[in-house]
């Protein structure tokens, strides 16, 4: 069965749940990636190691992530089975240790290359954040 939107959204849920809810460390996050020493590429700033991604999410509590419904899935090849998945995730969380428990509110553009491995798992080959659109009432956070 070709990689489809439901599988991509499930991958998004699993990865973001590890990062934001379980506060998984860099080693745990790397299990979602095909190659060693993966990075999250930010088109609008500095690329982020998984350790840095872990540190960013340690600054937040009560995080949620909601993948938006319409993702563009483009098949790239069959052997290995790869797709490009482009979509958006709503990200929210409270800034830890802020006096007023300020909340970040952000739409994150996701642009991924995903591959199905021989055991059927989906892994990120390339993980790009195309944008971070913070809502006007969002707290500030640095990457």
C-alpha cells in the first residue's frame, strides 16, 4: 500500500507526542529518522540538532500539536518507497517558569521526505520546517 495521508498524520502524532508530551531526548527522537545525526532544517533560521530540539521543548509545558487535515503527499519512488509530505501542524505550549504562564501559539509548516523501511516503519529522510507563523497573542520563544 502506498504511503498515504493517514500514515503521515500518524507519524506526525507519534513523533510530536514523543517530543512534546513525553519530552523524549535526542536519542529517542533519532529513532524516527533513517540516517544517523539527523537535523531539523529551518528554512528561516539555524538548523536544529535533535539535542537542540529537545532543549527547546524543555522550555515548554502543556504542549499540544494538531496536524491540519490537508497534506500534500507526492510519491517520489517505489524502491525504496518514498514520498514528500507537505502540511501544517498547530503547536501550542506554556512557557515553563513564566510568571503569567504565557502560551506560544504557532502554525508550523512541515515539509518531509519519508521512507518506508523493509520492516514497514516510516522514517524521516529529510525534515524541514518551512515556516513558524506565531499568532499575534503568542508568547515569544527562541530557537
